C-alpha cells in the first residue's frame, strides 16, 4: 500500500478512535444515570420559618433592554421572608438598560423590598467581576444568581435553601427550562441539546459522586464557599465552571435538583447561538489548562479524575470532527473496496462512535424529561433528532476556532449572548437591536457543505451506500448553520 494511503487511513482511524471515545462517554453517562437514578438527594433537615437564612440574589446585567425589567420583577416575586431577602442588580450596561433597571429598582424600593442598583463604569472581569463586587457587599449568607434571560418561579428558593442545612454543601443547582422551546426549529434543537446536559449529564455526575458544575445561573452558593475557593476569577470565559471545580477540590459538596426548573430564553438566531457555544467551548478549554494539573494531582478518586478530564477536554472533539470532515472525501476516493470488511472496520465505528451513542444520550434525556409525552411529541422529537446531530456536526468549525484560541492563549472579551425577550412564534427578532459579532466562519461552513456534497456524489457513484447517511448528516449540518448564519446577519 502506498505511503500516502497508509498515512491517510492511519490518521482517519486515530481521529475516529478518539471521537469514538468521547462518543461512548455519552453512553457511559446514560448508564451512570440509570444506575443512580433513584439516589435522590434530600435535605439533611429543614429550616423552620424563623431560622431561614439571609439570601442575596444577584442579577448581573449588560445591555439587556428587552429582558431587564422582566427579570427584576420575577426575582422580586420570589416567596421568601422580606427581612432575610436582598436583591442586587449588578448592571454594567452602556445603553438604556441603565434607565430601565434603575427605575424598576427605585419602584420596588418603595414597596419596602431590600434591593440595590450597582452600576460599574469599569467592566473589568465582565460578569465574574460584577459578581465579585456584589459578593463584597452582600448581606446574605447565601448568594443566588440569575442571568437576564431567566424567569425564576416564586417557590424555587424555598425548595432549594433547605439543602444548606448540611454544612458541607457549598452550591445547589436547579435545572434550566425553556420559555421559547417551540419558537423555531433552532430553539427546539437547542432545547434538546441542553436537556441532554441537564437531565443526563448533571444527574449522572452528581448522583454517582463525580464533580459537576454550577451553570452560571439558577443556583445558590454558600458565600463562605465562594470565599474559601478563592472567589470569582475572570481569567477564563466560564467563571462558573472554574469556581465549581476549585470549590469541589476544596471538599465542598454540590447538589443538583433536576425537578426544580427555572425557565429561560433560548437564543433565537443562529449567530447568537454560535456565540454562546463559542464562549462555553473556549472557556472549558481555558479551565482545563488552568485546573487539570491540580485535579490530576488532587486527593480524589480515580473515577472523579477521569470524569473531570473528559468533562473539561470534551470540546477537543470539535477540531477532530472538523478534521474527520476533511478526511471523508479522500477516504472515499482511495477506498477501492467497499465490502463487509470495510463496512465493519470503517463505517460501523463511525456510526457507533459519532452517531448512535449521541442518539441514545438525547433519547434518554427526552424519555426521562417527560414520560407522559404524547405520541405526536415523540414523532416531533424523532424528526428533530437528525437535525440535532447535524447541528452538532456543523458547529465544529465555530468550536474549533474557540478551542484553538484557548489552546494558544488568545484573550478575547466576554461576549454575552443577546436576549430579545421572545417567547412565542408571532414575535419577531429581526428588528431587535442586539446582534452577535460577524466573522468569516459562515463562509467556511458553506465551503465545507459544498465540499461534502462532492463526497455524497462520489459515495453514490462508487456505491458506498453505507456511508451516505453520515455524509448527508455532515453536509446538512454545515449547510444549515452556514446558510442560517449568513441569512440572519444584518
């Protein structure tokens, strides 16, 4: 066999092997979920009403004219004794959000609510910096955080606070819900992806004793835990993930409550969604660089270390997926045989490692999210599942850029995800003010779609029929994301 074929196939199998490892990890999480499904956390005891602790709720804002008032009103309606309840509106805004938020705070102050408006002209540290400034003057023993797009339910604080009767509990996290799940096909897919994280990943990690993370919002921190772990740092784009691992390495226990749900708004346009995913991917690799050496040397179990390693490095799968996308076409051209041996050695690993394991992950999350889903709902999910897989594949160029920036230490500002206050299909985002930043990534995505279309033609002509479904997933993913990104630009 010529050297170039050996090099190509060797690279292909190495990439496929690593991707399969991360793919099968999803299946391992599903297994952990079912194995530990009945290990439901209960409070050690319950606070009596007169002993409920003082709570500070922080609402970090940055240019949120469409949702700032909605958030502040929702937080103000939380059912908790007013003499032990403080709200901090941490506003770094540079637009009319300042006027909206300040006005709402003054209005609520007149009702006797302990609420303060804190505005920074120096946005150093971005969200982490704002939270840290708030912690310094917070009156509460516990700190609850809500991002601007959240709509907390009045009873959730009282349901969560009792877990802190255990003095070793440092953080309690609720599950994210979706107020605009059915706004569009994109928001439906986003909801499926997030449900996988919150229903399966978080539950499996928590109930099996692995580390898991605060998600930046809809959770409560013990103030002493934040201080003991070193406070909010702003040297990564995912300050929540960073603080979570530092706190758990200090020995603090985290609790996840999947049955307590805080509704939130999903990004309704593609570039905002990609901006959000970019920040999460880059931040996780930054945290991996920062903390993995400490985690691997820490006095914790090997299973905890392995899960932490996979958790923090999972986004390395995106550059590998991009490389696999490039290798698909030359692989098809050089494969002169396509019998059962080639199917078993090449095509089946691709199917199991990158497709079926992910399918099982999302199916399990939806099944355990809503056991009473009507048949029509499952049909809708079945139609959305291939699109979900395609979207995950199509994101790989955007995410590869994020991973490479993190690896090579390129610093970028914290780009918050634009929120538009949209909940129903009859509301349009097209005239809204906020937009994600522009770059050349969508055009590379469209070029990849054209490139892989050639692969589809070659596979069909050379009768590589088993490879066609996967090629179509790759082609559709790049085409959908690239087209939507270009069409939804200003």
